[in-house]
């Protein structure tokens, strides 16, 4: 009986620790919907800048450049996000983007894109 109780305590502790770890590493994000006007890749940095048709919504108050959004070339989802945005731009579809709300999580003061969703039916 003591063996079962000890394993249960270990299992509960592991679940709590995993939850704390995933919460501690989660990036706060906010969503907006855009139509892409243009996409620019920086020759100097390799970062990608997305310029919407709409006025850029200030979601992260620590990023001062409100002319567009950016994707970090070192972000593990860079290829997926970039190809999704190219697809949306080519087809003229709207895109839901989620930008980081973390203080100073900007690229050259552009708000940093963390997640995208193409709205093919809109």
C-alpha cells in the first residue's frame, strides 16, 4: 500500500511540475486579423516584415513601430509561418495573427508574430 501511495504522490508532483513548467514558458499573445499588402525580407538580418492593408493595431505597447509586423528568422516556427503568410498574400485571404505581448519582445520595434491562421473562407 505504501508503494502505491508513494507512486501516486510522485505522479501528482510530476503533473504539477509539468504544468508549472509549461505555464512559465508560455508566451502571452493577442490576436488581430489582417490582409497582407506586402512582405519584405531584410537583407541585413534575414527577418521578415509583414505590411498589412489595414492600420497596424498596437497590441504590444513596448513595440514602437506600427507600420507592420515581423517574424524572427530564428523562431522555430519561422518556415511554417512564412509559408502560410506567402500563401495568404498570394490568394488575397485574410490572416489571423497572434503577436507576442511580452515586454520588449519586438524585432526592430515591430510586433513579433508568434502564430498565424489563414482564413480561406473569408
